[in-house]
């Protein structure tokens, strides 16, 4: 599936991933290939993704690794998943 993470500064991440985990307001949830369409508000926490998408130049320091997953800390935002495309609008 295709992931894009955008914040007010720039598009931080874009590319294919195996999974995306986000901090929903009702708890953390994961999206995999062929996930049902969803739109959700996000709370402060970690966006985690498995794969090797492109991380925009100059923003690599915002990301860390936890095992085989990349991690980005956010203060809130929204996520939309539809047709194997995940768009995270992060604060």
C-alpha cells in the first residue's frame, strides 16, 4: 500500500509500505493492504510504518526506528485510508 505523511512544513514520507499504525483517539490501530476505507482523528503519539518509503531530505531526524518499523512522533492530526492509499495529515 502507498503511504504519504504530510505536515504543515512539507510532505515528509511517500512510498510503498507493508503496514501503518496510528494513534487514533479511541486507541492505536493498524492498517494493512486492502484495509476497509476509514477516516479518523489522531491524538498525540507515534505513527509507525514498516517498509522503505522515501523520507524527504532534511526531515530524516524526525524519524527513529523501533525494531523493523520507522517511527514519527505527532501531536495530533487525521488519517485517511482508501484503495490501498494511506494519507496522514500530522501536526
